[in-house]
């Protein structure tokens, strides 16, 4: 306080001296002292305001280089505070983009980027034995032991085969649990140990003591209630039984790794003389690649033509998902780009409005670099604020994503791992800094080049050519980005529409399937009888052999057929359906020719039209004879039906032949149920009715609608996501066009006033504004459409029934973009039309 | 209004530095007079507006101030350009030389008369 007062006194003294010197000067010029004093006061100006200003300055710290950064930031903060709406818009738009990006990246990170949770997980591979070309297994006992003992690419090799569809009983639980038949080494490779009891020893395996079983941790917990007396219990499967000696440890519980979540593990001893194929689980040596492994297998098996399938533990899931994921990430990246272009444009618009302020700063001694630095600092502050906000939103968004991915049947088992971890946060912050610098760079460069004088002159035209150009460039970028987003979402929505509209060849409405289970206590007949008693059930058909894979796990049983009387071509493979005669009726498959067979008629067969044409050409196939390998023999064609899309909505038609059921395999029957009413209620009723003959049937009962829903889930999810991205993109783009157009109109008020004064009609003015917006929109389309085409070619394989070259997509998107442009520019153009020449010229 | 004052304040800091460089230590009144003279009355400033600039420059270390006695025996504060101020002036002049208009002309006039 004391110092302050001293300073004040000194200042007062200094100013007084100044005044007196002034007064002296006037007196010297011959002016009376009183008048001289008055003039001196006049020349000096307000004493009090000078004192005020100096006092104000004292409170401000001196800008040492260390503090300079702080000043820049403070100034930037102040500038943002002065324009709250501008700042909120820029930050809000960026936050939307960054949130989308962060949430998407958290999913990508969890599903694609996170390393496997087991030691050397990325070196663990499974090797398929089957050679699809030669139609045989390539890895026999001999090859296995060669690999096991002498492989140059693998340092650990185990046999590993998972059996599905076999009924097992342990305690009072019976179901078709997957069973792993594996050699002891598999536990070492997968780096798991027993949490309870023990694993079987290599010695036991070598001695052939293979009547033991190890249970998976999750299976033990969930299906057996984690009971501690599980050791010593018996697993019965087929006609063998196995004594439980151990349970895998909790550390092995990684549901995303399918191999590890197998419920039951049984010793699978590989004999040297074992023929036929076997699956292999192996760990590669650290410096080897999968193709090296494949090469070794080729030379070891003496099959140079064979391409062994060497896959990582998560490859299948990652392969299936990665393109969808990168697509979503790319789309969210576009949103960020859009936010950036938008922000850059808003900042440019504002820096034009702020031209005088910036020039002022320059004249205060701020260098061009300093002014530019200030703007970049503003950009950084904005983007960091946006990121902070985006991270808050992301906390919620990531939770939502985890919930959605975990609950929707998208088949993403890593979904529980979706989280805002350090890597995701770092990515968000880094992207914030990059975007902040990126979108403020151009405005900053432009501002640093403001010619001080022109800006300070009142009424000087405030649009400089360079900025106008940049602003147009940003707007074109925005429109182009929106175009790309729209094209992409259009393509996916159209694909979805087409997929849903696909004709399966089966009337799936009011159809229920009850998938095969061997645990029917009452047998198939009992199940059939119960089904028939359910109200609303019209008829039930049985099928064994091949199934419509949408209704449960796809089982592919083929048969090799040829025409007996007109061998036009070599025999070929078709799907072998074994069905009851009412199957066609129940499934809603209409006959093209002939009809189904009568019960008991000898060796009938129904072909689909493709098979019929291939075997018999255009002639009438009815009554012709077909030789088949399974069921072996000669069969008489009784009917022809259309092909059905057995493998799935998006799969090709499969050739098929239908034979009477295989009585020996009736336990495996899929039951197709035709109903009269809504399937959901009836399905629930069926589950209830079947409960006494086999608990837990619910999971094996599918309605046609549900099946389609599940099959199209990924597609619907993606189309939905892309639509949201597209919609957000359109909104941001529209906001950008609106903001730029209205700021241009504001700046050109004088010009517009002059033109109106010279006779331009409001209509002409409005038209001109609209035309300029449409020109820019057109330019954006001209850039966006080729980019969109190029981008969408990259994921052409994800599309269905539509190609990236589809003109209608681009026409539609162009229409939307133009409409959005016009709507966004409508308000500013009307404002332009309402400019009052007199007011604007006086201003 | 305050904006306009600011403008001249900012420009003033440069003028002040240049004046001090050309004339050596000088008190506020002397600086004000010199600026008015040099600009041939193109600039008419309120002398009061000089002081915030001077205080700021002192804070920034571009000039320093000592109490002394004026020609007509008045106690007055004398300002003197420092080495840092000299450097800043050189840098600023270089930039200002690239601009056209009043500032450039001002600097040019100053240069030719000193």
C-alpha cells in the first residue's frame, strides 16, 4: 500500500511538472497565465484518466518471456469470453466430432488394438488341416509329430479340436457343450493352469490314461454354480465317461478367446499312425511369420498347392469386425474434420469482424507472429475446452457403447473391455491439440498479414481477398465432407434395406425353428406331440442333414449327385437336406414342378431348380433318375423347388437336394414350426411346453423374425451409426453455411446498400446470395462426389445389392446437399434483401 | 473513443522509443513536444496519453526512468532507452518499415530529420 501511494505521489508530481512545462510554453508564447493553464490542461487531456490508466497498468505483470505464454493464453481467453456464442458454437461442434471419434476409438481400441491378455498371445495360432481344394485333411499323426519335434517355425505344438453338437452330462446338467480334445501342450501354449485340482500330466497322456477331464472356469462357475465338489465328478459324453480332475484358474477366463472358453477339455492323444486331419494349436517362434509356418506345412505335407489356414486367436472376430470398425472410425474422423473446417471458418469470419482489434494489437507493437500466436492460442483453448467437454460426453458415450455392444447380439466378445483408458484419452487430447492448431492456422496466418492501415481506416472494405478465398475453401471442404458422409450412410442404409428385402426362398414370417438337441428326455416323437398341442401351431416338419443356417448353427451336409440317364457333366456337390414330406409346405417353399413325395414312396428326391437344370437341362426332370452318394443310391425326381438362401441373407444361393429323413439321425432333427399367429407369443408357449422334456430349450427356439433381426444386427447397427454421423454432418454443414453466409452478408451490408441504391431489387440481392451459396455447394459436391466414390470403393465388399458406382446415390446426395445449402442460406439471404440502403450507407 | 486512444498509445510506444533513441534522455513533456514537432502537427496528442505508454515501457524494461532537473529547473522524470528497448525498436522498425501509411511515413520522417 505504501509503495502504491509513493508511486501515486510521484506520478502526480511528474504530471504536474509536465503541466507546468506546458503552461510555461504557452506563457512564453504570450498567453496570460490563467489562460495558459487552461490550454495546458486542454493539451494534456484528462489528468484523472491518465492517472487511472497508469494505475491499471501497475496491476499488470511485466511480460517476461516466461510469462509471455501466459499472456497469450490470457488474451485468448479474454477474446473468447468476449464472443461467448462464437466460442460455444466452435467448441460445441468440435466436441460433437471429438466425442464421436473418442467413443468410436474406444471401441476400436477394445476390439482391434488391445493385445491378447495371454503371454505371447499374438504368436499363438491355430492351423487348419483341411485342404478345401483336395477335399482332405493334410495333417495326420506323422505330420503332427514332425511339427511337434522338429518344426523350425513353431516352438510349441498341440493338437486341438473342438467338438460341437455332442450331448454331455455332468452332474445333473446335460447339454451340447463344446468339448476340446487336446494334447497337454495346449495348456502351456495358452498359458493356463488349474485353479482347482490339477491338469493331466504329459506322463499320463503318454501312458494313455485319458479318462480324465478338465473344466473351463466360466463353465464351472456358470453351469455348475462353482461347486467345490466338482473334482471327482463324471463327465459322460457319447458312450465314454471322464473323471473331472481339475478346473482352469480364474486367470484363464477370457470370454473373447473362444479356445479358452471351451467348457470341457479332454485329453486328445495323437498317434503316429493316425490318419485324417487334425487341428493344431501352436506358438510361433518369435521371429517367424504365419506365411513361414504355411510354407513349412506345405513342404512337410508334400502338398505345394495347399494353402494352410493359419489364424491368430482373435483373427476371425477381428477380420469380421475390423472393416466395420475402421469405417466407423473414418466416419467419426470426417466429423472431426468437419468440426475443424467449421471452426476455422467461424474463426475466419470472426477475425474479419475483429480486423480492427487485430490491427490494434499490431499497432500496440504486437508482431505478426504474436497476433498469429494469439489466434492459435484461441484455437487451442477452444479445442481443449471442446475436448474436456467431449471427454465428459465420452464417459457417458463409452458406457453407452459398452452397453450397446455387450447387449446387442453383434458377436463382439471384447465389448466388456470398451473403456476410456489412457490410450483413448491420449488419442482424444492429441487430436484436440492437432485440430486446435489445424483449424486456427489459416485464420492466424491471415490475421498476421492484416495491413494495419487499411483496417484502421474507418469504413474500409473489410473483406480481403485471401480470407474470402480461404473461407470459400473451408466451406467447400465442409460440403465435400458432408457429401462423403451422406454417400456412405446412404450406401449402408440402402444395403440394409436390400438385405432385409432379400427373399430367403423360405416364408420366414410365422415360422419357428426348434434347433436340434439330443437331450430331449422324451425323444423327438414326444417333442413333436407336445409341439402339436401348442395352440397356433399349424404343422411341424423335421429336417436332418443340412439346415437353414440362419436358424441355428449351420450344419453342412452335402451329397454328390449325377444324372443317371443323361450324364451331361461330372457329378457335383449339393446340400443334402433330409426332410419330412411336409417340410416344403411348412417352410413355405412352393413347388415349381411336381410335388412332395408320399410317405413310404421308394427313394424320392426333390431338387432345386438350379440342380435340376444342371442335371437335365431344360427338359422335364420329373420322373428322371439321380444318382447320389448320400443317401447312396438312385433316386427318382418327384418335384422341383426354387433355390433357397440357406447360408444366410447375404450368401449366394446354395444348390440343394431334398431326401426323406435319415431315421438313424432323428435325434439331430431341426423342427420347423408353421404357426397361425404372432410367433413371439407362440415361441414362448413352445418353450414352456418343452420345458419338461428338456430344460433350457429357450435358447434353441428361434422365430423367423428374430433370426432376421439377428442376422442383420451388425448391418442395422452400422447403418444406424452412419445415419447418425451423416445427420450430424448435415447439421454441422448447414450451421457452417449459415454462419459464413450471414457473416458475409453482414460485412457486405454497405455494398448491398449501394447496389440497392443503384436499383437492385431485394429479390435480385437474395438471389445473388443464394446463387453464391449454391456455387460453393456445387464446388463442394464436385470435390466430395469423387472422394466419396473413391472411399466407398474401399468397402465395396461390405455393401449389399448396391455398388459405389450407383448414380442414384450421388444424385440423391447432391439433391440433399443442395437443399441443405439453400435452406441454410435462406435466412441470411432474406436479411440481405431487407438491407435498407439509406441505413447501410449512413453506417 | 478509448479504442482510438489505444491505437495511438500503441503507436506511441514506438514513437517514444524512437524519440528517446534520437534525442537521448528526455522527460515526458519533451517527448510529447518532439512527437508533435516531428509529425508536423499531423498528430495532435493529448500529452496525458503518453504516460501509460511510458509506464508500460518501463515495466517492460524498454526504457528506464530517473528523477532529474529540467532545463528550467523543475524536478522531472527523465526517460532513457535501454538496450532491450533498443533491440525492440530495431525489430519493430524493421517490421514497420514493411508497412505503408502513417507509421512508415512517421518513421521515415524521423529517420531523415535525425
